[in-house]
């Protein structure tokens, strides 16, 4: 670890701290339908959308109708994405003449994964998806899955803030306002900033360039094995060209981070120099990943009239973020003890550390930071390969996701996930002092706690059951790329990432198989919708309740003590559930690696 | 339910046009106007031929060139239409064996010099355009010998090509391999 590395991490954190209040205030105003400086441009577009789609913007919905509208929209847009992939060969903006995405289970997996804000990628972007599918299918879902998340978080907060109310907002209005105000304008500016750093943005066919130095490479037979000539020498081909994939990358890149989606335009995601060319573009991207999640804590405080409660949540998130980055940065700086004769120490002349699967311009500090932020939130973009991280570095990333993606979290989903933990914390605090728990003037009763537990149980159930099946059945273990305990980590990471709607991967796992495509698709859908519905039920129930003014016996939710208790609940719940699986994967691997064992 | 279903269908179509088609096309137009070279991948030409992108690695294996980091992109590496990494886990025997082999070769090439870690590891994208200054200095004696020039002169050139941290703070110091090699071809051409 270097001083410069920590300074870069501190700079990132300060930027997030600085944006939390202004952006939080802005989001509050957008959903309260107050005036913003963007109204002159966006208001006419908004009205036009309502006219075309038949939405009455003054009508509100109860929680059930809100949930139904959300589910219908997700279903329709998911079907459209599936269809678009299957017919992309006939659609425009396809200079490479890429055919239909096949087999069907790959298209299903991609549709499920992008609709749920997961963006797990079993395909390789530049060899599979036409420019049209990337723009109108994948980047489009980056917008609307994020907007849906924000809408639901705001609906939940309304449930807390309102008193004896039957409605929690109008899903269509929230969706449109999230897309037009919170996402679109920032993406226009952010995309162009990325282009200024070298992220490409064009519709041209792939370029073919003439290499400076022609290369001899082994000639491969049809079976993929190197050919051997009559004299017993390998047959060589001469390569004189390089084909360079292009595309409308920047417009997809920024929303990929701003909406915590994470699906790369290229297979190498944000490690690809065309997606993330400079250290500044890297900072812009990690900032974009965490900004809305952090700002929503302020929105919560403001909408419920208790800004300090918002900061208490921010404090808990910040503490968990710091713990994660400390472990990952430290572990990656140590390098790999199995590599002998290699200089892995940081110096003025090299970043050092575990550089397998990392880029020089980012080094270990920015790779660890990006990896931590992308797993804290449900983003899943990567600028280095998590599969090649040291066992403890990779484990910290997995834990970030296993805690439920609430450390700033996915846009919206992080907020409502955190609020479920808040309800559990208030409940446990109430049990400890023997009083009916209250949360911001609302009594927390059996119904809310039951729904919270449903929310909290669905998640590990999906992960552990599917991991268990995959690690004992041949159709699961067959796909493992790295043997030994690391193989279990690959499977565990995959289902954690899917259920948490993260989408990053231990990429060695060959997940483009019927089993993984189908199972991961369902895990993503379960992790999204089986958790959203109970969450909306809580919102509806809270909205109906009477306001109870706080008394001396009320456990305050604005203090550092509350933040500590909240962290405790999150960590204990996560640790109890996942520790056994982690001990068989990364922990075992760490011990064996230090004993000098490879597999 | 029925009304919401109709709205869902119409909303999907309307927002697809706005966010999925209009938005990226507007950004493309603006990017092409404002940052034409960068929006198109910073292609580099020499003698009238396009020879690569400034920010993507291409393979160099001759002794007279600085080599980029190892690549696992595509079948033969450096496939700029199929990016990716090795995805080897830290305890994978294949990784340990590969590194052992490369370390042995490197020690033969430049005995007694510590081997910088980015010299023997694959990059994440397989297209990492940069190497660390330590990596370039490690390769220096080989390149100087192949070009029949002094290491001191070449070292000056290498040092000219070090890109420092952005704003003195961000990222890591690095050297763009393609730029260095092209500049070297101009200033210290290979003597045949």
C-alpha cells in the first residue's frame, strides 16, 4: 500500500461525501414534483410521454397497484429485449453483420440479467451484440432498470414519511421522472466527459489496421489444436493485421455506472482502454457508481424530516466501505506468494502487487478501489479480473455483495435494502429494551418484521441452494476454470453476484451453458422481484399507520450508536449465513496458498 | 391491470425510442463534433497506412522492440475484437507454471535484474497499452543491443516517454509501448 494509493481513495470518498447533499436535495425535489432548473427542457418531454402512454400524472397508486405496474413494465421490456436479441440480424446499426444471439438460453439470461439491473454477462459484447442491441436493448435497460430501482426507493420512503395514507405514488410518474431528471441529463454530460478522455463513440464498422511488426502464430487445426508439419515442426501462420472493435461506447458507459448496471460494451468491461482509457475516466466512473446510492441517504433524511437519520445511514455505509477497501487493497498489495523470482513490491517505477488481470494505468490501488465500489453497490462493472485477485481480496468483494448490496448499494435497491435492515435493527433494539419498536414515528409490528425477514431470507436461500447444487453436480463443476477451493469460490461468486443483482464475475467460470444461463437468470429475477414485492408491502403498511410522536423510550435512529448497531445487524446476519461457505472457498485457499500449494 | 398493461407496452416503446435511440445518436453526433479523434479510437498512421490505435496494445515480439504486457485476448493474444484476461486464480498451477517459464526466460535475457511483476503477468483487457517504467528499463539492454545503440541514449528516450500520474495524483506512472516503439523507429532505426 502506498500513500498515493490512499490519497486516491480519500479523494474518491471526499467527492462522494460532497455530492451526497446537493444530489440528494435534487432527487427530493424531482419526486416531490417541485421546480428544478431542468424543467424548461424536460417538462415538455415528460408531458408528451404521458400523453402517448395514457398516464394520468395526478393519480396515485396503492402499494399493490404500484407493484403490479412495476412487474408488468419489467415483463414487457424484458420480452422486448429477448426478441430484439433474437432478430438483431435484421435490424439496423449492425455493420459487423452479427447474427441472432443464440442459443436461446443465452438471450434469456441476458434479458433477465439486464431487466433486473444485474448485467451478468455470459456473452462477449464485441463478438455477440450489434450496435442496435447495445443501444436500444442493453443501454436502454441500464436506464429503466435503474429508474425502476430509484422509483421503488422513493415509494418506500414515502411509505415511511406519509401518515394514514392509502397510496405511495404513481409508478409511471416515478419511472419517467427518474429517467428524465435523475439519469438522462447526467448521462449526456458524463458520456461526453468520458469521450474527452478517449472512450469511443461511433457507429463505424470495426477497423482493420496493419501491424507494425508482423507476427508468427501457431496454425490451428479445425479441432483447435496446433498443427504439426511433415517435418515434426509446428506449422506457423503470419498475422499482419489487427481488427479493432468500435461502437457507441461512451453513451452506454456512463449509464452503466450512473445506474449501477455494470454490463460492459466490450468483454473486458471497464478494463478495456476504449471503455476506461485514463485514470481520470476511472475516477469519473467509480464516482458515478456510488453517487446516487449515497445521495439517496440524504433524500431519505429530507423526505422523512430527519436529515440526521440520513447521515446515520451514510455513516454506516461509509464504515463498511472503508473496511472493504482496506482488506482488498492490502491483500492485492501483498502480491502472490506462489510467484518466485518476481519483484512485486511497489516502487517509484512500478505499482507492484498482484498484477495478473490488472492494467498498469490503474495499478493495485485503483483496481482494488474499483472492485470494492462495484461490489459495494450492485454495479458489477470491473476494471480488473476479480477471479485473479488474491483469495482474501476476492473474499472481501464477495462479502460486500453478501451483505445485501447496501453499502451505497444499487441505485434505489441499496436504499430499500438498507431500510429493511433498519427495520430489523429497530426491532432488535426494541427487544433489548422491552418496548414496542418505533421507526420515525411509525410502530414496527409483526407484519413489517415478517416481510423484512422474508426479504432477508430469500437472498441467502437463492445463493446457497444454487451453489450447493452446482458444486456437487457434474453440469455445475464442469464449468470451473480454476481447480481447488478457488473453484467453489467461482460458483459461490456467480450466484451471489446474480442474486445481489451485481453482475460482476469470477470470470473463469464458463457460465455460458444451459444450466448456468438458466439458473443465473432465475437467481437474478428472484433476487430482484421476490425482494421488491415484500419491500413494497412494508411501504404500503407503513404508509397507512398513524404517527406516534417520539417519547423518552424511543430508540433514536440519528446517533452514531444507531449506526454501530445497524452495522452489527448487517454483519452478523451476513456472517452467520455465509461464513461456512466462505471458509471452504477463499479462506481455505488463502491458507493453502500461504503454505505454498497450487492446484 | 389491463390499463396498466397497455401503459406498460406503450411506455416500453416510447422510452426505447427516447433513451435507446435518440439519446445515443445525439451523444454520437456531439462526440464526433467535439472530440473527433478520440471518439473514433485514436487511430495512428505511418506512411499513409493506419497501423493501430494509440490506446490499444498490439503485439511486438522482436528483440528490437519494447514488448507490451502479455495478453490473453483471443486465440493468439492482442485480439482487439475479443478482449479479455486469463482469469487464472492465484493458486492455479497453470499460472504458476506459466510464470515460472517466463521468469526463466527473462532471467536469461537480463541476468541479475529483478523482474517487474507487470512484465510477466497478463493484463485485464489483453490490450493494456502501457507498461511500467520498471518494465521498460528491464527490457532496455535487449532493445539497445538489437538496435546497436547505447543504453544511455535509449534510457533518455524511455524517460521522455514516462507519463506521470494525471494531475500528479491519479493512476500510476506508465509508458505507452506503441508510441515509444514508433518514436524509437524514427530516432534509432534498426541498422541492417
